[in-house]
């Protein structure tokens, strides 16, 4: 156990990832980092900051039956066998009399056939009926926690500017390293890096630190874990922020990708991969961007972890229907020059979600939180404070 803790602290100091760990209880390092054992031998490094001397506020008054900040969601989502998704915002009368039919397409001759309708048997029909209270989340509120989740090849260090910004405003922030990333332990089996394995890690972190109002912020692959948690804990997740996360499609690893090559080959190609990531992940590729890449500890994982994580992106449940069921406000932040995620994907996500706002940053790319930290921080803070009129 002492060796494991020592390796963990050396990892933080030297920027290296330990390959093997033993049993470990949750340990605070004293500098804001925590080592949390989510499973035996599976240890995540977590940046956890709680504001000191936070004033105690009286409990909020009981909610009225119709609070002004409450949003009533009632919609019917119909998935047809051809993959078409039909989303309808319903009134009480329509909700009691569903009619999954579709008008008959016009006759090829150009003469419409009035009154004729074609029945189409839907594959699945889901009715969402909920009421959610959306309030402003200030740093002085003791029941607010902000969770930051990075993507493939990154680490919690990519959130450095955001963590400092919100910590200074008095927010409680939590940012984990995914397994095999940053200073978290790196299990030597590929099954440790599937979507479901990583999602369970994030579930353990969320359950450990969640309070009454929790805001999830994800980047790239990390957006999928935010969506998963928002779906699993609708009463606890207050708002979600998706940064360059892509469209509302089910995850499936590519069979024809460079990441299917053996780890030894990927290791030899790592300089080329890092250069390619710099070209595609940043709008500019100067000395400043290279320094940001090093400081953010991004794309600094072993070839085995990189290959296993990319190959493990299998999440068939995360389709358009899954996203359409979310009844939580979402802010979509997109870097215009992102070569990994086209802006059309985030536009489609905004169409599917119930309450969504899309903000495009002209100067940013995939790593927009590193390129334009002030702009990103302002957008995030405005959304955290936002509440319906």
C-alpha cells in the first residue's frame, strides 16, 4: 500500500502513469488531489477542491406547486424501423391519445389523395412527462458541485483554467483522470477500457461527491459519460455542458482505423500521432499550442491504453432516442475549426435535446478550453447561473 501511494505521488510529480497498483483506500494528498479506489486495484486520481470558509446559508424555502423556474416536459418520441425519429411536444389531450401515423406521401402523378393515411408500425414509442426545477447555481451555494470529465488521451490537467476559474468563484469542483490516463492506474487488460468500464468509474466518482445540484462538463469522449450520468441520475444532474462532443449517435469503434494496429506499432508511430493531434486539435500550431499540449498532459498515454480505449468505444444504447429522453438543460460549446467533430453533429444534437443552447467559438478548435479559456469560462459561468424567466 505504501508503494502504491508513493507511485501515485511520483506520478503527480513526474507525469508518469503507474502500471500496477494494489488495494488502496481513498487518500488525500494535501495538494488538492485525491486517489480513489473505485474497484480493487483500480485507482483514479481526482482533483477535488472545496472552498474554505464557505458561509452557511439557511435552507431554501419549500417549493411552491408551480415555481416560476420549473420546466414541464411532455413529449412523445417515436422510433420507426427505418431509423426515423419523430419528436412531438404534447399537450395533456394529445398525450392521452397517441396516434403514431404518418400522412401518405404524394402520388407520383402529382395529384394528392386527400384523407388517406398510412399506418406505420413504430419500433419503439417513449413518452417523457416530467417537471424539472432549473435554478441559478452560484458559487456560494453549498449544494452545487461541478464535475469535469476529459476525453481519450487527455487528463484532468486540460481543465486547469476552468478549475482555477470556478474554484476562485467559490465552487466545489471535481475532475477525475480516466483509467490509464494522467496519474490514474493503468490496468493491463483491454477490458478495463471499454465504455461500460469507464462509465462505471465515473458513476463511482459521481456517487462519491454528488450533492443536490450537480453540473456535468464533458469534452469529446467525456461527453458520453456526462450523458450516461444525466440519464441514470435525472434528479441529481441539474445541467450538462458538452464541449465538442459530436452528434447523438450510438458509439461503435471503427474497424478500419490506425488504432486497430498492434500497440508496438502504435508506440513507434506515437510521434506522428502527437503531431497529427496537434494539427487537428488546435486552430493554430505554434509554440504556445505545443506548450498548452504539454501542460495539459494531453495525448500522453501509453499505446496500449490508447488502442484499448479507442477500440472499447461501444455504446449501442447511446442513440438519438437515448438523447431525446434527456430532460436536462444542455449547453453545447463547439470550436469552429474542430477537425474531429463537424459543427453539423453538434447542430443535430441541439435539435434532438429538449433544452439546448449551441455556442460556436470562431477562434477555437477541438481543444477549445485550452485555446480560448476566457471565452469558454464566460460561457460556462453564464450557463451555470442561467435560469428560465
